[in-house]
């Protein structure tokens, strides 16, 4: 346990963010051509650029940036091992759930969900957690680690602690605050995804993260807004462009409080389901999977026909209150 010495002005994620958006300032057609050429020369998947002028709605991060942004940490070599050092700061900020309703979130690194942390099986993971959130918080990781690193001891405001463990087992995991009432701390936005890649990488794909969340804005134990990646209806208003005939890999997580389960349903297609991302071969092929709270999977699919295709939980009241989106399938250019 350390005293706080990581200053507030030093927020590495913000620096990366501004760099990323600086580069994205290129015209959309030019960027598309450039990215496609680079992708083809490296046999990489083609990642269509996001729609232009997608609003932040008060969240710290544009959902299109969040969608495909993986934080691999600061890589160090220590005693012959790869150490990935991540920095998480609990903060509090306001987001716009729609044009009239704003909501004060509690979050990691000024965003809901928190950053998607990514390591490789066997890496050493070091998470520096600085609580600037104004109340007790923690970071509890799923995965295998000693009790001392389990993140259930409350960390007071202004305190910094370090969690450290080996990255195992490979798959899709999560992290979240574990201060009671956990329903409130997660419901306010203190959660994120933690991916551990297998020793042999999965095949090339257009990879993205979809996290299902919910908001109980009047704190009566029932949700009144739902979202993919933090903002209700965002990918409904701004469909996610993907390439036709290309493997799409979605890292999927259900973080809804107050719901016993939610399904994820993909329109006009079937997907291969890798439960908890714990295998390299799919468990089944389906177009709907039921997910309890904290359940997460990898799903893979490709679309053979261009057009717009919806995805949503088939608890349709959840979809109709914000947890719904579209893929916009593009002809290959
Ligand atoms: Cu908390």
C-alpha cells in the first residue's frame, strides 16, 4: 500500500485519448482509404471509421472510441517477466442519458464503462488504483488471484493502492467496485472489462467490446435506462459500421444490476459462442444467449449481405429503454 503520489494532472488515458482523436481528424473518406490500404498490406481486418460528428453526451469517451479501444497498460520487463501496469482512478462525472436527463456517474478514468484492460495469459498484472471519487471504492477483478488482491477492502478517498496478480485464466473477465451497496456502486458506473488473451492469439478479426449496463436514476431499485457501452440508444442513433464477409469478434459482458438476466440477440444471423471466452473452439452456434449479471462471452460472426441489422436483449422492455443498436454492414471497398 502506498501513499498517493500519482498526481491528478497525470492522467495517461486522457493523453492517449486526445492523440487518438487528433489522428481521427482526417477526412472520413481519406481515413477510410488509408485504413483499408494499411489493413490489406498487413492482412489485418478492415476497420471502417466511425460516423462523423458523434456526440460525447457528457461522457468522458466517445462510444465509438470505447468500442475498439484496448488498454494494454505500460509494459515493463521485471525478472524476466512481462509486467503490465494499469492505472485506474475512481472519479465522478455527469453524463447525458437523453436530451433532458443527466445522471451523475461514479466511474473509473472518467468514463462508463471503465477502460477495457487487456493482458496475455501469464503476464504479471499490476493495477494502481487511486481513489479520487469522494467516497469509499475498490477494484475487484474476476479471474484467479490470491485473497490479498481480491479488491474487497474499501479504499478511502485520496488513498492509492496497488493490486498485483498473474493474468489467468485466459478469457473475458471484468472488474468492478465491491463497496456495499454494490448495486449502487456498479449501477452508478464502476465497472469495466478485463480481457486475458490465450497464449496463441485468436484469428484476425474486427474486435470490439459491447457491455450491457443499466441506470436506476431515481434509486428505487428498478432501472429506467439501459445502454450498450454507457450511453442509451447510442448505436441505435449511430450504427456501428462493419465490413461484409469479415469476421467480427465481440467481447460481450452483462453488467446490469436489478435484472436477473438479459439475453443478447443478433438479427438476421447466427454467431459462434465461446462461453466466458474460455476456449478456442465455440461451445455452440445460436442467435440469442442468456446472460446473468457478470456473465460474459466472446461471440463471432460475419454478415454476407449489406444493410442494417439490429442487436439487443430480447427482454424487449430493456431494448426499448436504450439497450439496442445496429450494425451497418458495408460492401467491401
Ligand atoms: Cu464504489
